[in-house]
């Protein structure tokens, strides 16, 4: 099966990556797609990243800090009092 990409930027990027990796453009596409898929599979969700950062910096969320702020707080921030 073939891929036909008619995008000048994609062509430039693929050729640049192929030159850096020392491979042909077909192999460059395969490598890039494998790396992109692997990154996406191992990427953290925003909740996971937040939990990791809280643990790293020893931030503990008390019950009080989990409550949403009242609308008046946001109104005051934007001057909509």
C-alpha cells in the first residue's frame, strides 16, 4: 500500500528527519510514526500529571481546597462585582 503526501512542509520535515537519522524517507516515516505512537501511549493525562507534581512537591489537597470557589471570587478578579 502506498502513501501519497502532497504537503511541502511534510516533505521537508520528512527529508530533514531522514537526514538526521541516516535513513531513507520511507524508513524515516516509519520511525517517526512509531515514536509518535509510543509517546502518545505513555503520555500522562492532565490528572496524572497534576497528581505526580503534587507528590513531587509534597502538596496535599485538603477537603477545603477541593471545593470550587464561589462565583463572586471570579467576578472580583475580572472587576464584574
